[in-house]
C-alpha cells in the first residue's frame, strides 16, 4: 500500500469546524509535505478549486498548480499529483506547464484529471459548464491533445469538436512520461476514464464497493483492448485514538453540517451536478470526498486492519485527509504505518 495525502489548500477538510489549525498558507503546506516524505508518505494530491468548497465560497483557497510548483521545488521524494479541470484550461498550455513541473520535480509529477461538478464556481470564474456527458466528451478530447503534444511528432496538428490546432510546437517532451489519474462514477465517466487514465481514483467507499468497482473498471479496460489499470487510489479520512470510545467522540464532533451553513449549498450542488453510484447524506458530506465511508476510525490496530482489507481488495494507494493535518499525520505515521508494514510482511503482501 502506498500512502498519499490531500494537500489542504482550503484550510482543512471539515465543513463544520471553522479553525482546523491548518492555515491555507504555502509555508504550512511546505512543512506538511517535507514531514510527509520523511515519514512514510509517497504522494500528495493537490486539489483544484477556485472557490473554497470546504469552508464556504468567501473563504481563502490556494491555486493548485502554483502550490504544486512550490512543493515540487521544496521536496525531494514526494510525488506531486496536481488536479486539473479541462473546463478552465487549454491543453496546449497544460502540456507546457506539466513538462515544466516534471522538470522541476525531477520526474515526480502526475495529473489528476477532473471533469468538474461546481456550476456556481464556473459562473464566478468564467469557466464553461456544459451538461454532464458533454464534460466527459471534452475531457477525452483534451487528453488526446495533451498526449499528442507530449508524444507525437512536432509540429502537432489536431482538429476536433472542442480544440483545433495546426502545426503547434510543444517542446520539450516529458521524460519520463507523466502519469494520468482520474475518477468518475457514472456510466460515461467510467467508460471515458477507461480510455485514457493510468490510475483510477475514487471517493471513499466500503471494501465491497471498492472490490466491485475495481473489477468493473479493469473489465472496461479489457473490453477496449487495454491492460488493467496500473493502480487504484481511494480517498479516506483518518481518526486514530488510543481507544474506540475516544475515536467515536472525535467522529461525533466533526459530523454535523446544518442547513443554512456555508457548506450546505455546495452539498446541494455537488449532489445535483454529479451522477453518483451511492447515496450520500450530510453526515458523509461533513468530511470531504466521502472520507468516512471506509471506516478508518478507531485504534491504530483497527485502522491498520481496515487498510489491509482494502489492500486485499485491490486498492494500492490511499489518499488520506486529517485534521489538524500535521498533528494527525504525525500520529498516523508513528502509530499506523508501522503496523501496516508489519501486517503486510506477515501476510506476504509486500
């Protein structure tokens, strides 16, 4: 199992806790990243939203790709996985930016492609917001251009429904290649992602949900004449305490989002503009990315056993969230990661 974490560009992950002692400040994000790569974490996902989905539209949020460049320059081993939404950017510019980031990081850069869900953000920031299926069609064409610019002969020519380029030079090419991650749960989302992504990533779910999802996604790849995905990542929120009772007390504290709160309207937009394969409620939404569904809440031994269960189901990357981020990451790295490694060795999973 590889351990990743979400970079808290929004000031945390809890929608009902105003101050998580995790400021949306680059110096703090750099401190987190440098700790992470020294203590068992392999990757960080830097989310891209122009508005603050967690704390409310009016609250601070940092730009994903600027933060990614800063982290790439100030870390040594951590893979930087930057989120990208085609509705806001041109593939030609992204191709150039990504190769530059890969150069800064000495090859430790990857992209998580997100087709988008937030209509109000698009309105405020001038992004296009077509219907759900059309967003995936644009994404697929975006990736075709991106890969063509990276790997095809220059100059590059492409004529499509959304993008049109004639004799475009894109140098240098990425070396090594830049992996593409993506996630989606609708029928068209899964079919589209099976065509271009190297790694499939998903919101938190149960072990059974993930086992079924992995089988389904790999079969879609085979149906298209491709091999299985290189990996499967899942979001999860971690609460580790000495006793089960203490863990449940923390869970109760963080899981209330009331109608009328800053995050409630975003919850309504997320549900209405996404085609989800499971129902979620406000308790789930209290924590970002359905992070509570995997059940990583309890003693170090319990959480380690849950992680092993997901590894056996086929998940090989966890994208974790914590609050307060640095303090709880330290607890996890000291108390849980060693237990996971021990159990993997005993079970022959390493």
